[in-house]
C-alpha cells in the first residue's frame, strides 16, 4: 500500500486513536462544568436525561417600558418617582436604565404590576414614553444578570454540574433554563425561588416606640465565611468581615442605637418586640429570619473604637439551613427578578430520577446496537461482498467513535438528543457510503485507478452538496438556544463534517485498494 495514495486512511486511524485516548485516558476529558461524570471507564459526561436531575424553564417576572424620556432626571430619581405611583411595588422593584445609543427604559419586577399600571405610573410621574413599547418581560441586562446570579447560587450551594442559560423561542419569548444533575426538584426550586436579598437592620427604642434602620447590605461585606453549626450553646451562624470604609459608621450607629450598650444587649424581638433591648435583625427577602443582640465583649470593643480596626462578627440564624442560605445569598447576590414559577405562569419544572436516567442509558445503548445491526444486515444483503460492506460498516461506526471522543474531550454532556444525533450520523453516513459504492460499482469493471477516481469524484460531489444542505438546514438549530434541539443539531453537523472531511475519503481509499489492481 502506498502511503502517499492512502494517507487518508492513516489520518482516520490517527484521529480514532486520539478519540479513544480522549474517551478512556484518566488524564484527558474536559470539564465544562456541565453534566455528571460517568462512573465507568470513560470520560463521558451525561446530561439530565441520562443521569437524573432537575430542569427548570421559566420566564422572569416583570414589565418593561422602553423609549422613556427621563427629561434629564437621573435613574435613581426616576425609580423613586415611579415607585411612589405604584401601589404594589417598592423602589427596589423599579429599575431605570439608560443606554448610550438606545432609548432609556424602565422595568418593574414586582409580580403584581401590569403594563397598564406601569404606563399610568410613568405618566403620573411626568415621564413620556412610547405606548407601543410597554410589554411583559424584563430587559436583556436583567436576564444576563439573573443568569450570572443563579450560576453563582448553584456553585455556592455545591450543586455539581448545574448550568444556567438564557434561551429564546421563535416568537421572541425569553426563558431562563436551569439544569442541575443528581439533585431533587424541591431543593433546586427552593434555591432559585429565593430572591436572595440579604440585609442587616438595627431595631432600637426611641421616644415614640421603636424604629428600624438598614445598616448593612450585601456590598458592605468584605468577605463571607461558610455556614457554621455553632459551638455548644450558640446558634448556627455565618462569620463575616465588614469593609473598612463602612466599619466606623456601622460602629457609631450600633453604639448610638444601643445595640452596643455597656455590658451588651439582650434581644427578645421574637418574644416581645415592644419591650426589648436594641437588636440586629437579619432580613432575607424582606422577612426577618433572626434577631440577635450583642455580647459584652463585642460591645466593649465597639464602644472603645477598637472593633473598626478589625471589623468582623457573626450573623446568627435559627438553624443551619438558614445559615447556609444566608451565606449563599450574600456571596451570589440578589436576583434582579423572580422566575415565573407560580400557578398559571409559563414556568415549568421537571425531575428525572437517577434510576430512570440509567434506564435511558440502557435503552439508548440497545437502540444504537439495533441500528448498527440493522445497517449491517441491509448493507450485506445489498452488496453480498464482504470487502465492500465490512469497510462501510466500520467506517460509519468510526464517525461515532470520533464524535464520542470529541464530547469526552470537551466535557459536553450527552443526553437523548445527542444520542439521536449519533444515530442520525450513522444513517446519513451509510447513505453517503452507499452512494460511493453504487457509483463506483454500477458501471462494470473498476480495476483501473483512473476509472475509480473518476467515479469517486462524481459520487463525492453529490455527497458534498447533500452535506452542505444538511449543515445549512441544521445551523439555525445549532445557533439558537432551543434546548434539546441544539445538541442534536450540533452533533449532526459535526458528524457531517467528520464524514465529508475524514471518513468518506478514507472509505474511498479503502475501496480503491480492495477493488483496483492497476
């Protein structure tokens, strides 16, 4: 065999060896942060359908008005003015956005505000807007920020392999897609349903009763420790360090309000909020989850001014679960908008048990074996020559090995749509190889290299056009965020490219070597 004439076969062998190395070597196998790693000898990762887990698909709650004329007013003032005109929203629910080369926008992320109410609020606040721009949904910036925050939450919660992405439909609707392998639906829903807004308020007595004042927000923390169970006699807590720029003012406020009074403060907010010492309140999503006083030692440090030089203390919670949620929310940040997962909403959630995922794996394997056997039988019946049919089947299967090696190398999670893509690759690959064999053998004697090459080029032209058509047809599915269809399209396109650039030419060289003699 001439190496120069059959270099395509050698190239296929090299690629197959590299793919096998990516599949089985413990030193290879990309970790994309998606899917669950296989527990077998391969480096393959599996998506929800084959490993089990939770999937949530939901839009974000909110209404938006675009092309709003702020009239020179700054965004914070716009937010305050619009919020004052809305009964069911606060300033925290209103966001005014300005863009360098686009009209300004106002969005409200409270769940019970309609587009009509937003329009009326803008008019009442004195801002003009394009009435046709009022719509359900939030801005692109809010969606991107939500994806980032949810990704941080999933990572901080230790949910391995979880992914968050934004997807869109052909009608222009936008959804957030969350996939977390090996995790039950209830825990994931609890994690993503929380807005994640954490703050610390001081609750202190005055001449007219009690007042409540926010003293710490997320951006005031220098570092956040992990949730701790607490020593004997202590509540679960989260150790934190306050920014040095914030510490002096916080120290002065706690001394002034009586939280850091001489000898410390005893908080009885939960039992009797109207007759308690000054307290620090831990507020999550607008709800007080714990109230605590201050030890005499910490109070002494604050009164002397020493605490501000090393501003650290602990946020106490009622139980360890709350401590963990506080730590996650402080590190990940607050969601700019909630997911629409309520009754009557467009959001959906699903759960695939690990047992069902294993069943899908087995069924996929059986389906692949049946496909290979069926193709092999049809090919052998069609040609009746082992030297034509055997290389055809082996070459078609080599495409699947190459694609599996690629998936293992980059850590792409396999799911049912990708498996369907593999099966489609086998089918289209064998179709192309049959075109080559028929074109080469249909016109009689093919013992001459020159005759073989002429017929092969004619067949390859047909294959190339068909491949281009497939790639063009699949490209929108591969580019658009359409969930399962995207994986199917990506691997179908990759299979077509591998076939045209690698396996079809190699099969041509194999067939030429077996059928020509001069």
